[in-house]
C-alpha cells in the first residue's frame, strides 16, 4: 500500500478531545511504528514497560514523563528516549501532543 504524497502539519493530524487520549498511527511496520497522540490536560498513561526503545517528541503543550521513577518535564520541541524494559508513565500537565517512534530492530 502506498502512502499519499502530501505534506501535513504534525500538530493538526490528531485533534484534542475533552477528557480523552486520541491516537493516530502514521507508520506501522514490522520494524517499528510512528504514532501521534493528543492528550487532554490531566490525562496520562499508567506505568508500563515496552520491549523496545521508544522516542517521544513533544509537539505541543507540556507533559511529565517518569522513567524508572525519575520525572522529566518536557514541552513542545523537546524529546526523550525511553529505554527498552524500563518502567515509564506519563501525565499531561497541559493538553499536549506527541509523536512516539518505536524501533523494533
């Protein structure tokens, strides 16, 4: 399946929804995924682990990401690598959008 060859603004692909977390998968391959997320203020993901390294790029707003018990506050334009098998969680400080890139090889 070929992808439509158009330019898109990352912050406009996934819209905020009140009281919700919204996601849009941009790339889904055996070798990895790229997913956009929009979190309403106060929303989050509880602590979990992943078998692969993941890179978070904050596109809008502000989030606190905790990796192995250490908190990191990120805002638009910043990124963080979450190492494989390390417990991590996140909490939206404001509404925020992020791109999550996971490489499986």
